[in-house]
């Protein structure tokens, strides 16, 4: 963490704050779900993730995060650490991270080892975002965690977070049972640094905990928009300065999709909305085509869900998306916007991020040699 000499932290180049280029009101970043459209494969989706990370890096997006989801055929990001290692090999500047690792699904030591390895592979470029939800349904969560752990996992999140932090810092007290257990790669091998921790959430629990611990906070506005302002208020009210931050730093995830025409954007987000409707109805599958979504026989209740879901997606022409993002940044006071583009095709997603960058005048940067 950089220090300006007057006791403040958090310059534009530090690992907490994203990098803003062009005329965006706050730094812009990417949340990648590695979505799989009908007619394509997980391999196609992961190739798109590489292309997206390279595009994001070349256009000045601050970070590229990968979400953890399980048992969802239309989402290929069940193993964020594996994907991030691959993305690190194809990029050189952009920050890479988890949006997030669902900590109750994993042993803290395993997470520390995975992200210590990532930090060794891409020093100074890794973020460790953590959530306490399962990232899936209850049955799949039970399969991930093992018998007897499902009910206790979320309640134990603060303890597991503290344990993970100790492993990352290699500073268990001498009397602790884990005092001679080391997360490798890690500080035991030298001052390699460690990834900054972020707390993620869609409710007040993580907002308050992030504030009390003085950590940066990322709120899932893209699927829980009604709670955004209360959660951000709670985070800021609860915030206590720490060795990490002197002041709150809040990022929000935003569903946003730009296309060359408003009609094309509406068709693309309609396909993503149908995929979400099926997921919420217990019928997860691949992301349908825009044509399939347009022909789907929605019931009145399904149409109500669709309209409500689409109301929280910033979509349209590049100028319309820019206006919507500007308004959202102003209304929430967010320090950073992390954009997720839900569409059937990888090409539509890539085009969206390119158009948003164009709308903000974010310049094209040449790739580093060998990447």
C-alpha cells in the first residue's frame, strides 16, 4: 500500500483503488461470469474470458474479477483460482481477482495457498474477494462442504475470515494450534506481499463487517439493487480506519450492456433475463439466444419478473449506457463500478465492454511484449 507522506493511503496506483482513464466518473472494472450460451461450450466461454481480460487491460479497465458459482450449466466459473492463473498468463497489467471466493465452501488454508500461488505468479496484481453465500443451491453447497457444515458455515464466516487472514500474514500466535502451519507460497518464504482482501455481499452483514474491519467492500447491485443504498450507508457508518484503508472504499457490481443499437441491447439482455428466470425457477441451463427469449411464452408472473429484472440493467446504445452509469455512480457515491455483461454470445459481451470504453474515451493501450 502506498503512503503519500501525510498519513493518507489509497493513491490511484495502489492495489485497492482501480485505475480510471478517460472521462469515466469513477474507475470501471469487469466482473466475468464466464457465461455459456446455447450452442457453445465451456471451452468457448473460457476463451472469451481470456479475450475479455486482454480487452479490459488494453482499454484501461481497473480489474477483472471472476465469480464462483456451482452446478449452473450456463456459468463456467466454478474454480476462480484456476481461471485466474490462466488469465494471469495472458495479461501483464490488469488486476485479477475473485468476485468472489465463497469462503464457507473452502478451508481457509486452501484459499490462502491458492491465492498465495496466484500472487507469486502475478505479483501485485491479485485481489482476494470473499463472500459468505454458497454461490449455489443448498444441495450443491452440502456436496461442496461435506456433512454437518451447511447450517454453521455462514455463521462462522467472521472466524473463518480471521483464520484466513492469519494464514495469509503467517502470524498465528505461538500458542495457537496452527502456529507452525504455513500457507506456501507466502510470507514464510520472504516479503512477497499478499493479495488485498475485499468483502463481498448483498446484505448488511458483510457491509457492517467490512466497515468494522476497515476493508474495501463490494456490493452486488446487479442482483440486489433494492439494498444497495442501505448497505453502502451501513458500510460507511460502520467504517473504522485500518492499516488497509483510512476511508471507506465501496465498489458495486452493475449489470450493463451496450450495443450498436438500443434494439440489439434489449434483445441481448432479454436472453440473459430468461436465463435468470430459469435459474430462479430451479431450471438452470445455458443462456438462450435472443430469438429464443423473444419467442418464450411468458406467464404474467414471469413477465413481471422479467420487467423487474431488466429495470436494473443499464443497457442501450453507448451513450445511453454511459448516462446510466454516470447516474448510478452519482446516486450511490460508489468509488468504483464493476460491470458484468450478460448476453448469449461472447462476441456481444466483448463488444459491450469495447463500446463502453469508447463512450468514455478510454484510450487503447498496446499489449506488453510476450503477452
